[in-house]
């Protein structure tokens, strides 16, 4: 039985892997006795979990939010939480060390094979292929900045606020400062200010500073909510059908953690085989024989992949899976036909035939 593998992959490593993708052209000739060796892929599922981290911090004057600013729902307690925004499954072809195949061509011919850096086949007799079939993955983001950490926040404390020992008095002064800033902004926009900026650029700089000061003062009443997007990818290689297999957990403080970390809530994976690949049959209903020296390819199966978290179905999708299929072969002579040689493009995630045709000469 093939081993199930789960590994955590950082965004940086994923980026490195994508940029390091390369191809190699192998030509059948006398030196290799007109034979080319390659592997067919095993399908791995790269499960990317997109989470959002939310950190809430109450402001110093939250008790006075209703009184001075008519805010009904200020943040009153510090908290940190993580929730799943989405789960993306990206099938990838990975090399199977136990499966190697030899395609054997007749002497005097020069067909060629394009392989990737894992010796997996991409195409025969054509270089017109698309290497990158990856699904787009969102980028991670850092915590949003707190308005209380801005340069403008240092300007909002006047001398009276700094000297007052009463929280209630400081809240009153802060509220008064908010209303003063709003009035100043209105006067500037309507042209009623005693001293108007010299030009539009100066006006924008002043307005930006007023807005930043107001945001800092308001945060003292409303509180601060900061968010960050985190990306974690898990590689899982399917084998048999499974139900409610825990691929990872989500912790309220640490985000996505290992499946064995009981501090998090589990993400369940269910794999149901919906179709098994079958060998082709001839007109008499008999299974066809593998051609001598044939070009091996995969007839994959299909499986329904479901991921659930906290009773919510995060993903329900069908994928082609190499492991649930069979291997068959094409007659190698079609690739050396002098009048109309064939070309073949493989499906890189399963080793199936993506496109088969003849070369226009």
C-alpha cells in the first residue's frame, strides 16, 4: 500500500518550486538504442488552506464610546481568532520511483520526448506545451497597521490630555479633538478655512494628516481590529478511499497546525472513488494487449474530494487521480511515421493523454 504523506510547505518554498520548474529534451537515437526511459506521475493533492487572523484590541476610552461618539459596539475585550476563508485543492504530478517505462522506437528515427525536472513526460514530438497548470493561490498578508502606531497618532495628544490624571477627562478632551478635526476638514473642503493650502498637493497632505489623527483618536474609543491572511499548503498523496481523515487543524492562536495538535479544530478530508480507469477493449470485447515497446500513458480514475471544517463543507470537487487508473500504451510507430508523424501532449498531473494528433509537414 502506498504511504500517505502529509507535509507542510511554506509559501516561499512553493514559489521556489514553481520558478525552478524546467524541461529537458531527450531524443531517441543510436546512442540510447532508440529507447527513452521515463516515469509516469502519481497524483498528489496540494491542499492550500487560506486563513484570516483577527486581533482585536480595546481602546483606552471604550467605556465612553457611546457618551461622546454615539458608538454602540466598541471593542471591550482583547481577543485573537483565526478562521478559514477558503480551501483550494491543486492536483500535482509527482514522480513515482517504482514505475519506470521504456518507449522503444525503430532505428533511424529521431522522435523526441520533453520531460520535466522530475523525469515526468510532458510531450512527444512537440515543444508547444504549457508547463504551469497551477491554480492561482492568494498571497499572504501581514497584519494591517494600527492607527495608534502611525506618526499622526503622536500629534493627537495635547498638553491638557497628557497632564490629566482622569480617564474620563482625557476621553472628553479626545472627543473634543475629534470634532475639532472634523470641523477643520469641513472648512478646508468648503474653502472656509482662515488659511487655505497653496495648492492641491498641499491640501491633500493636510487632509491625510487630519484623517490619520482622527483615526487614531477614534480608535481610542472604538478599539483596533487588525487582520492578516495566512497561507498553508499540505501535500497529500491519495491511496484508498478515506472518510473524515484529519489533514490538519486550525488553532485560534496559531492558525493551521499539524493534525496531531489537539489545540486546533480538525479539517476532515473524504475521498470517494467515483470512477476507476479501465484498459481498452477490442471489437470482440477482449482487453487489448500492451504494444511492444509501447509509449506508456495513464488512463486515470476519478475521485470526489470533500473537505469539512466545523460542520461546513469547504470543498466538494471531482479530480482525476492517476492512482485510481491503469497504464496502457500507444504503438511507438505512430511517432516515426515519415508521412504523418504523431505528437502527444501528456496531462502532467496524471500521465493521461491530453492531446494526440499528427504534425503538419
